[in-house]
C-alpha cells in the first residue's frame, strides 16, 4: 500500500486500545452533566495518545450536547501569556451570541479583557478595573474567568480540553488551579494532558499537579504502550491489511507500543514498500530507526523537496504557521505554498487550525522539534532574523503586534552577536513584559524582562539606566508573582548599582518596592530595608517631594520593631506634613496610612481614630476604595482597643462593600480573620474552627507571615479553651522561631508549657522574657496582648517581683482591650490587673479590677473572657474566706460555670468544679479530710473515694496513678514512672538494664536512650571548673587580661557541655528518645485511667483531674484545704 493511502486511512483510523480510558472519561462527563464538575489529568510519554483520547472525548461530548472548548499550550517561546486560556475563551466567543456572552461574562468583562482584548468587541464601553493591587487584580481575573465558565455551563455542559501542560506558562497553570477549585457544583469537565517525564520536582508544573491531584473530583489517567492485540488492530485500521503476528511483535517491540512511533513507522514501511514483508521476527529486517525523530526525518525525505523545505523552514515559527509569514520566508507564491502544505497535511504532518484561515499546526510537537534540529545554527539565526523582520513589516507599530514572537525571533537571531538584533530583542522583550504585567501574567513578565536584560548585557552593558529600569520592572513582577526572595535579590542589585552610579530615583524605587507592597510592613529580621530607605533619602535630598514623602512614611513603618518610638513619630509626622504641603490626595493618603501604622501604640487609640477618619474621608472624595478600606480598618482597630465594640462592628460593615468591589485576597483574608477573632471572643468556637482555616484558604497562593502568625495564634486560643494544647505545640514553637519580633508567641509558649505540666521549662522561658522589666516587649500594637499573657504566666508561676512590674505597667491601660489584630482578644486589661493584684495581696484592688473586668467583658460580648474573669474573682473570694465570701464565690462561679458549659470550655469547667468545692468549705474549716483507697488486688484495683466504690481491671495508667498518690506534692520524672511495674512486668525495668562501670551504677534504657553523662564524669567536670575559676581569679589579680580571657573561654565551653547533660535542679538529662517517648506514653496512660475512673467514680475523677499533672514531670498536688489520704 502506498504512503499516501496509508496517510489517508490514518486520518480515519479506528480508535484503538483506549476504550477503557474513554469509558472512564465518559463517566466523568455524565457526572459533570449532573452538576459535579470533574478534572481528568491524562499523562504519558510523547506520542502515547493523549491528544487522540481527548479528541475522541470531544467528539462524544458534542454528540451528547456539550460544548467543547480547546486550548493548546505553545511549545517553545513566543506565545502570549495565558495562551491556552485565550484559545479557550476565543472558542467560547465564536460559539456564543453577544447576548449570551453579556449574560455569562456579567460584571467580569473588564477583568477578562486584560487577558482577552477582543472581548471589547462584545463590550465596547469597558473601563479598566478599579484596583491596582496585583493580588486583587489577578484574583478578580481568575474569579471572573471561572464565573464565566460556570455560568456558561448552566446553558449546556462544558468540556474544556487543555493540551500539553508541560509547555504552559505559569499564569496559565495558576488559572487552571483556580478554575479547578471552583468545579464542585458546576457542569464542567476539564481534561488536561501532559508529559509526566517533564514534571520535574520543583517545577511550576509539578507544583501545580500536586495541588490539582489533591483537589476533590480529580482523576488520573496514565497511558502506556499498546499491547500486541492492539498493535494488530492499529495496523489493520491504518494500512488496510491483516498483519502477520511476526510483524506485529516486531513493531510492538521496536516502538514499545507508542501509537505515534507506531503510526510513523507504518507510514515509513509503506513508503519504502516493506509493509507486507513476512519473516521470522529474529531475521525480520525492518530497519526501524531507534527513535521516533529519526522516523519523522526519514518520512519527510519522501515528500517533495519544496514541501520538505517549507516544513523545515516553518519550524522556526513555532507550533503554528501563518501562511503569509511562511510565504515570505520560503519565497513561494501563495498558491504554490498552499499546494505544498496540502501535501504535508495529507502526510499527516500538518493540520489546519480550526476556526482560522491561513493557519496550520504541526500534528505533534515531535514533528516540529525533529525538523528544527535538522537546521544548522547559521540557518536558524538567519531564519529567525528574517521571521522577525517579516513580522515587523506586517505589523509595524500596530497595537496588536505579536511582541513576544518578535522578542523571541530577534533574541534567537542575536546568538551570532549581531547588535541590531540584540537591541530589537531588548526593546520587544521589555514591551512584551509590560504587556504581560498589564495582563496580570507576572511570571511571564519576569521571564520577558530577564530576556531583555540578557540582550542589554549583550549589546550595551554600559547603559546602566536601562538596566536599572529593567531590574526594577523585574523585581516588581517577582513581587507581584509572590516570589519575594527573588524580588529581594533583584532589588538589592538595583540598589547596589544606584549607590555606585548616584541614581537617587532608582535607589528610592528599589527601597519602596523591597520587602513587599505593604506600607505597614516591619523590617523584622531583614537587615537591608532600613539602610536602603535611609540612603535613598540622603541621596534624594530635597528633590522629588512626592518620593520623599513615601520614603519617610515607609521608613517609619519599617522601624516599627525599633524601641526608638520618637524617631518613628518624627519620620511619620514629617511625611504627613510634607504631603499636606504637596496637596496631592493620593500622596497624603499614603502618608496618613503610614502614620497610623508607625504610631500604632497602646496609649494613642484616640489619635489614630482621628487619622483613620481623615483617611476614610479622603478615600471617599478621591473614590479610592483601597484608602477607604485602610481607613475603616484603622478605625476598627482603634475602636476595639477602646472597647467600643458596637462602633467597631459598624466599621467592618462599612468596609465590606469596598472589599467586595476590590476583591483583594489580603483584605478578604482580613475580613475572614477578623470574623474568626470575633467568633473566638464571642465563644462561638465551632464557627472559629471553620473560619481559621478558611482565612488561610483565601490567600493560599500568596500566604504571608502575618496571615500565618494570626491563624496560629487564633488556633492557640481555641485549643486552649478546648484543653487540646498538646496538639499544637509544634505550631507554637514554629511561630516563636519564625516571628521573633512578635513576643506574644513566646509568652503563649510559656502558658502552653505550664498547662502541659512542664513548669521548669515555662519558668526558664518566662525569666528570659522578663529581662529589663519586660523591655523585650516593644510598646507597639501587640504590647497590650503580650503583657496580658505575661501577667497570666506570672501568676501561674507565682512570681511576685515580676507581678509588681507588670501591675505598674498595665495599670494606665485599665479599661482597654487586650487584643491583637487579627490574632484575637484575651479580654479586657482589668482581668489581668485583678490577677496581679491578687498575687500581690492587694485584695481590695483585685476585687475592683475583677468587677470592672466582668462588667466590661459582658458589655463587649466577650463571653469566654467574662467567664474567666468570674472564675478568677470566685477563686479570690474563696481564697480570702471572709464572711459572706462563700456564698459570693459560689454565685459568681455558678455564673461562670453556666457560660463554660454553654460554650464548651472543659478546662474552665474543671477549675470551676474545684472552686465550687472549696466554696462549700470556706465556713466549715473543721470539715473532715477525704479518705480513699487505691489498692491492687490481683488483676483488679479496688478504688474508693468518699461514698464511691469501684473495681477496675489492671492497666499501666492505674499503676502510674497509684505511684503519684503515694507521693503527694512530689514531681516524678515520667521516665521513672514508665519503669513502675505494670500488668505485664514484675521487675519494673521497662525494658532497661542495670549497667556497672567501675564504681558507677546507672539504669540504661534498652533502646537509644541513655544518660548523657555519668556521676564520675560530672565530678571531673566540676573539679575542672573550680580549677579554671581559680585561674581566672589569679589572672585578673595579676592583671593578665589575655590569660583571663583564654581561661574564661575554656570555662564557658565546659559549662555549656555540663549544662547540656544536667538539667534544672541538677537532674541528669537523658537522650530525648527515652524521655519524650515516656512523656507521651505515661500521659496517654494516665489520661486513659482517669477516663475509666470517671465512668464509675465521677467525684474521684474530678478530684484527680484537678490535682494530677502530666508531662515530662508528673505529680499529684492536692489543695491543702481539700486534702485526701490514701490507703494502698
């Protein structure tokens, strides 16, 4: 059979070997039709049949009445941003009436126009979107695109096919991820194909695939080679012959069943007249080339020379060929070229692009790649230059000139060092980068700016101004794309060049863009931002007043973590004063927002409230929604600090319409985060459980430090009320490490450690934080929150000297709200004043503070914190024990108990149980001591307490409880408890052994746990320390500083080594494996035992819950006023 006949049959070849996969896709289509959108990811090597499977689905979908929209990613450079989606939406517009399009697109037309300019034909009166915020603009584009598809699918189901994801630009991948996230209740089926071999770890494709695979409704279809039976069917369908088994086996082995390789090989054999050869497989001389590329090249040699030449030259144009451009490159008349291209179409190497005239596409990327590699380097340079010049002739300076293609062609042409091509490449790449940035394709803009920089370095490295501006644009694109690390490196390079060349504008722009886009961002641990801003101000001098205003304002915010508040005050006020003199509303708004953030101090909420109201008015007058939002937010924050919650809620209500119109993820996150904070303050813990992760999901793609910090602290507040702090210790520790400037995280860690029974660790950390009279807590917007937490920790640790300091510091803020935004509320300051005053035995002051705390928390609607304040007040009354205190304590505690039970606060309930028990005994000091029995009797334990009796089957936890009851008030290492004989062991060794080394005897665990240092070594260390200290004293007395310093260094190293092995109180530290496992297992066993006791003896369970602490050290510490004696 001739090659022409084989090629003709191939275009109508039966669909072979993928029936099962097609059936699976068809089921997905049925589910999508029912309103359950689906994503199918089809993967496999090149030529394995991904596109053909998608084609077949498209045909089936159309027969079912669905609309099929195609988008093919462009192999190689030169395609516009969002290219596959541009094709999808162009296909949509071609098959939709203007009236339907207006209904489907709705209010998102101006957003979509940034990606698809031709939408202006349907919506001629579009105005640009209102927001300049990059996250907001791209979110709006993505949301509008997804909404368009969703609305269109209501009319008829949609099948969106996106081919060759491995060639997609990053913005297209991000849009795909967003659309997939909106599929759940739509009538949309998305099918995406990709080469799995190109999904390299860390690549944008691999990252996107990870997210897509996790999405609900995603299914994977991995294609492999055809079997012998399938190969036989394929040959029969393609060539019209029944192949011999030997031929089938040989072809399957040679091609691995790859349909493209197989098809090209069948065509090649037909062209060479060898398709009907029959012989033994071992001797069959098929002479099939080793790779499909070789097959393609040999096949092309059977075409006419003009056709082969047109195909080969056309490869420089990319996956698609424009007839007019190609005609000029090959210098053929249009009719002749059409005839030659028709030959390629009949050979199955080219196909017309549907919906267009005069455009063709290669049937597979491998066809183009194989032929492109046949060109010599010199030919490629020449053809790319001619392609670029041809496009220039065709488009001139037209607005729709293909800038990306022009940049690509001239960049490739400059490989030979030709300066004209390099200059053109730089110019077109810069313009294309600007165009991509305007279309919100920030990642593509960065690539194009980098291309322009390469060209500039090639032909004119001395043009520092051009280079600096390109770097600024690239840094801005990296920031907008969320690559803050990359942006920092780029902008630092600009700053370095600007300092060297004395360019104040470029240095100022780099400083303002460095570190993100937010005015209020702190310098934090970054050592570059403040010097950049300072140098820019110095270099700028009195020039460019507007830039100077912004530099002053930004510097004042960057210094927010500094102790020098006077400098912040001065800088931000200078910024505002200069802005007022300029008379520019936008510049003044910038300065006001900076002033509000830079002077966000606990003592000035009224002043910030006035600033906020001016900012809101300015936003309204200039119709600047972003400034209006910033003003309402600032008002909300100030009003909450003043406990004026009703007004604060009104501010949130006022800013919601602005947030909805702007659609900025950062502001949407803040709305959700503030809702979570309000839910926590109100005691709506179920709502908070839902809202905390929801807030992070809003900005998942651009999650920043403040969002992570806020969510973690909110989770801390929630889990603390639920008694589940042990679940989030890793999160708290991570916050301490990642946000060292937010001291409240460290104090939260102190509270967590104390509540988990690790008092010594809590004590050590608290002592570190209390240095310099708590001077580590800067008086910024988080000071009140941090000091409130410190006050609670101080009372827990019974630290009266610290309480004196904290009481003095907090007293001026009585009546203020201890709150972080958006971290959450811990109630009014007065509660913490009451706690501190109680510890300091200032009972009358404490009573006044607690009453104020109860009243204000009630007025604010802070139900959990009102309950905590009642609990603390009841405990103070119970401890005081004066006449009438018992009844008052009981009444207040019962009010708190009702709230705790209604809201679900088990930790507070248990503590209130203990207080209520104490209150009944205040006026009966001679009440009898409770008696109990905790005795093992064979396989059971006999337990009595007051009037309760039960028998419990033996367990490890009961052994541990018995050991604690036998030593009231003593801390016992969990590792030692784990060695208490349990149900399964009689020797108590817990898998350990006694080791003797000379005169030293110690218990060594059977696993990796061991003492870090034995007694003999410790004694030697200590003796050497004494010797070294004597040497230091001697060196100092002899005025020998060098010897003293050298000896101190040795002494300090020895101290550090000893400290590593010896814990607080001289306890011997063991390796973490034993200690940590013992802590976890003992805690779990004791909790299980208490739960079992509670089923039969609830009073005993309450007593033990209140008096038994677990952790690295465990103890039974009963209240002396409610003592119990135990018999064993």
